[in-house]
């Protein structure tokens, strides 16, 4: 790839390792694949406990854990302008050319995208979730999203359903929104070497035990399935406020020996739980895509899921049984799945998943979005303010005021600390296409060099 075509990308979100989830995995795997394509990728997130400052991950991925503590649900406290100085410093030090924000829940993402647009950077936003339109929380979130996307360069959604939802909520022109699905690391999520016996059917549930993930549906579905099939056993992995209801259900129906509560399952152990089952059960009430379904299918499990959001787009019809988010319909879907089990070949399913979903394919498609974003013309402040003004009679004027203040604070910072006074970080390019022990030695050597640079520059 020619030097002028390489991108220097800043990934921004409140959600990143050591926290685990779909967004965290997406950012990590996408970043690693972009690094392999020759781009520079830097991640910016908030501090996690004692994890603060600059850290380095596999492949030389640099992560800024800025000293902002989470306020609620791993989100930082909204400050509007508090993150401007450190955002500006990172953008200049790392010579960033494009900013990529993830997840509408992330306050850090919204603030950094706002500052980046003020400074003239092109920005891309990826929406990972679906939202409603009626409740107070959704109305508030949709207005915040409308503010962020009013001046975004390009947007990415993980499913066509998610794209429709985002366009309706934000008023963003559909031609600015691209659909790039999630993927799965098929090298990690592999089926068990030997096919499991069907003498005992094991149904696996791995999910956060919250209302949105349909934990209340499980409370009604599990006892009925256990009543119909004496040879069925459930493995329930995950934690959350609804775990108490599942524990009560298990006690009430005396299912302690047939429903095993695993608690929170570390991501490194998810495969070991999946390969011990025959069927994966997803009971979500709303879902933009659901990476967990991909992981289960890659491990050779037949999936039973609620027909919500972007779930019908995830797998072919012969690899998933869909049901309404209703206990009776879900029980019938599980019955159908049990009857289909003898026809399922886990190894063949895994090979199909390798062809269907690849993080390298996701990275190449994202690279095309970056190329188009960087070709977009620049706009002055007045042109940008006109986009915010149409966001509402009152909200539009408020958004304009926020952006004008941000613009003035940016110029004040330029006076107090000119960009020329901010030292640029030298790039260290890791060798590409090398594997095995030699690659490991090179990586260890490069990481040690990076740590020395961190101590001298940060």
C-alpha cells in the first residue's frame, strides 16, 4: 500500500478491554486487522481501575487510558469540553487523519467526535445497538445521537435493520450510512474434536441477565422445556440483576440438577462452555446483530433465537430457528431445534462460518468507508452550524451554541499551547506477514521499544 493511502485512525469508545462485550471485541479485532493492512491505529478510552496512561497490546496496538473514571454503566461523566485538551493533544501527537467513534451509549465517543469535527478532522461513527422511540431514555438518547451525527462524515451500522433504525432516529441521509456486519474469530471458536452424544441434550445460554436480553423469557421457557424433555439440561452463563429471578425459578421447580448457573464467564472460557452444548439459546428483546450467535455457530451449535432487530440477517435458515419473543413460540422453536440436531454437522457449520464471516473482510470494507470519508470536502464553521440548526426549534440553537463555545475553546488552546509545541510520537512499524517464534521475538522487541518511548515521551 502506498504511504499516502495509509490511514492514521483513532478509535474512541468508553467500552474497551479489560471490559468484555461485543463493542470491545469489535474495536479490538477491527484494529488488529487494520494494523495488518498497514494502517496506524490508536485506541482512546477511559481508565479502568489502576489501568491508566498508555498501554500496548498485541501487534503494537497503542491504547490511551485517559484519567477519566466511569460514572455510570462504564460511561464517563458528560463534561462537553473537559476532554478537549487531551483529545487535541492525542490527535496532534499521533498525527491522526481520521477519528472513528463506537457506540451511541458512549459519552466519551460523542465528546471526542465533537472536538474532532471542530478541529477539522473527518469522523466515522459505528452504531452497535437498536433504540426505541417512545420511552424517555430513548427520546433523550436519540436527540444526543442527532447532535453527534448532524456533522458526522460517514456512519456504519452492523445490520440493515440497524441502519433503518439509525437513519430514523438521527435524520442522517441514508447514502451516508454503510452496513458492515460484525464477524467472529473462527480460529478461536472451533467445534469440539468429537461429536457430542445425544443421550443428554445441553442447551447453552450466555448473556447478560438483564431485561433487554430477555432474561424474563428464560424464566418461563426453561421449566416448560425441562417438563417436555427429561434429557435436556441448561447451562446459563452470565450475570446481572435478573439472575435472582432465574435462581428463584430453579428453586421453585426443583431444577438444581438440570439448570447450572455459571455466573459471569470470562471471554477466554466462552468456547469451552459453548462446545459442551448442542443448542445455543438467545432470548434478546432487541438486538442489532448479536456476535454471541456467530460464536455459537462457529462452535457448531444450532441456534434458537428471538426474531428481533438484525438477528434474522445473521445466519442462514438451516443454521438458526427463529421465534417470536413469546414463551410458547420459543418452546416450540426449541422443540423444532431438538428434532433437527441429528442433521447438524458441527465441523461443516464451522467451515461455512469461516467463509461467511471474517474480520479481515470487515477491515477491508471499513477501509473503503475511510477512503470515502477522507475524500469529502471540508466545511467552515458557518456551514457546519447550519446542519445543527435544523435539529429542532430549541435543540438546534442549543447545539449551535455548544459548537461555537467548543470552537472558541479550541482557538484558546491553540494560543496557550500551539500545535508546533506538541511533540509528535515517532511511528514504530512492526514487520507484517511474519509468524511463529521469529514474529514473537520481533513483537517482544518492538513492545520493549514502545515502552521505552512511552517513558520518555509521556
